[in-house]
């Protein structure tokens, strides 16, 4: 839904937190959910620990908008569904987010959110769709080799996303 980006970004950043550099995290040095590699690609410049620690919400918001929100067509998805899909895109990439959304609706899972996917999302009952998306996301996360290390946190996050996304669903407009 147009206008949900800032609210969805706020929710994502609640889970992403601040600076981390966990030795078992393949993302390595990360701040506000942005890995060093992604930040360097975005800026076209090398980033050391000082730069990574200095990232702010205002600095990373345009990156999140372009690389994740726009990539999953967040403005075109129903309220709540937009957040559930955006959160997956941030953690697992826009392609994986698109595939999970498409599988949840039973449409061709090609990893590209186009007109058919958007139409299916618009007619699906949003709370039910959010539930299926979150279930499929958990199935995917459980299959990852790092689930043993990060699975508890991922599970808490997906439960929170399910709750918040469901609360974001707006009742249909009455004529």
C-alpha cells in the first residue's frame, strides 16, 4: 500500500538493531541490517568499521527503499502483506521474498513480482496470506545451515512480523 514504506522500515529496523559482527554470520560486519558488502555496493566506496558503526536510519533508508521495498513492489502490495514480504527481502533477498509470496498464493514462482502476482495478492484474504507467507518463510529458514545458531532469533522475528503485519491489514473500503 502506498505510504507504508516508512512504517515498514521502522518495523524492520526494530529487528535489525545496531552494529554487529558475529563470527558465524555470513553477512559479517552489519549495522541497521546493512552488511558491509551491501553498503560498499550501494556507495561505491570501501567501508571500514568506523563507517559501518556510523550508519544512521536516514543514511540507510534510501538503500532499503531501492534495493528491497521497490524490488518487491511494496507500494503495490496490500497493507500488511507489504511488510511481511519486505521483511523477507531484507533478510533473504527480493527474489526469495517474491518466490515465497508466489508460492503462498499458488501462482508461478518465478521470483519476479509482476502483474499476475500483484493481482493474486490483491484478491487473497490478507491475514490468511500473511500466515501462509510466514509459515513458508519459517520452512525456508529451518532449512538453512545457520538455523542452529540464529534460529531462535529468526523464529521470534517471524512471529513478530506475522503479528504486526496482520495488525496492519486494513478493512476493505466500503462503497
